[in-house]
């Protein structure tokens, strides 16, 4: 039970709830390791998402593709972050989100079925996942407001604050898509900052 991946996820969980050794073991037994190669999709548009992913190395991005073929990045999940197509995970319907590894990535998967079982066997996990959901909802709401009301330079500044480890790790094209500008505009904007 003492692996770097488990230590990382236990550290994440311990920010919000305290687990006994037996509860840690129960949780660990419900997780499965998944590895993706760079540019490999974990979830694609039309798939039913059945797991939440906790990133232990690498980075994921969640994006959609519009009718003109343009990609729109909705979120990134670097190390120590969770990601899923929440609409699909909760509704059991095909989703619209693509989740792709931006580099070789390892993650721990928790199935929706096991998550529900955790709520029954270790009720404090409801608190943990509620806190994650609340933080995610606040972040998405703030991002929507930012995209509607802030100039690109301020959206970039907020991106840097939200994802400080990714500023130099991601291709400029991905950051540009996230803040809603073309790569060309982004390049000019960065030079002027």
C-alpha cells in the first residue's frame, strides 16, 4: 500500500478528510492504475465516462471540437488533480468531452460504482468529493465570467495563477485555446507582456 502513487492520492485526500489505515486500504483496493502515451485519449466524444481519474504523473487536457473542427480546451489536469467528463459520469450518457494525455501520463482510476460504494462504506468520502465538486463548480463559473468579461491578457494571468506548473510545460497552442485566443494572437500578447 506504500507506493508513490498511493502516497500522492492519500496526500490529496488528507487535505479534506482523515482516513484510518483500514479506510486507506479499502480506498486503495478500489483504484486501478492506467497509463496513457502522449496524445492517447482516455475518453473520446461519444464515450460514456465510467471513472474519475487522479493524475499521478503527466498531464491530461479536456477539450471539445466545434463544427468547424476547432478545438476548445476546457481544462487541464496536472499531477495531483482529478478529471472526468462529469456530465457523462453522472448521467451515464455519452459525453462530448475528449480527455487526452498531453505527455506520457499515469493516473489512478476510481469507477463511479466504487465511488458510490465508498459513500456507503466510508461516508466521509461524500464530504471529500463534495468539496472537489464545489471547488470545480466555482472554478468553472469564474472561468466563464472571466471569458465573458476580461481581456485576453488578464485571462492569461488567471491561467498562470490556476496552473502555475503548466506555464512552461504546455505548448502555446494549448494555452491559447484555453484562454480563447488564436495561437498567433497569444504569441504577440506574450511578447508584449
